């Protein structure tokens, strides 16, 4: 009887090892799949980061242009330009020539 018990125990140990090995392999497969998905997400986020960095640089350049335009609009030259173009005003003693067209 001792032999039968030892034989059963060996079979149970083999079956138990098979189950443990199967579970470990399944976990490795799940981890590998998740790793691949994470690498894809990282690639997508890197592209998105690059696009956002470019947009940020464009917006900073635009901000500088707006600041320069704001300074220009406060100059006398700009005021005279607007007065001539939009309001039709001229300096005193200035003669305006118009085409007959």
C-alpha cells in the first residue's frame, strides 16, 4: 500500500506542477500582450507630445507677433496710417491727387 500512496503522490505532484506551469505560462502571455499594448500607447503618446510641442512653439511665436503688433499700434506711424486709409484724413497743407478712373 505504501507503494500505491507514493505512486498517487507522484502523479498528484506531476499534475500539480503541470497546473502551476500552465498558470505561469498564461500569466507570461498576458504580461507580454499588455507589454505590447503599452509600447503602442507610448508610441502614440510620443507622437502626440511632438505635435503638442510644435503647437506650443507656434502659439508662442504668435504671442510674440501679437505683442509686436500691439507695440506698433501705439506708434504715431500707425495712427497716421489708419487716419489716412480708413478715415481719409490728411496733414495740413497736403495735396491729394486722385486718378480719373
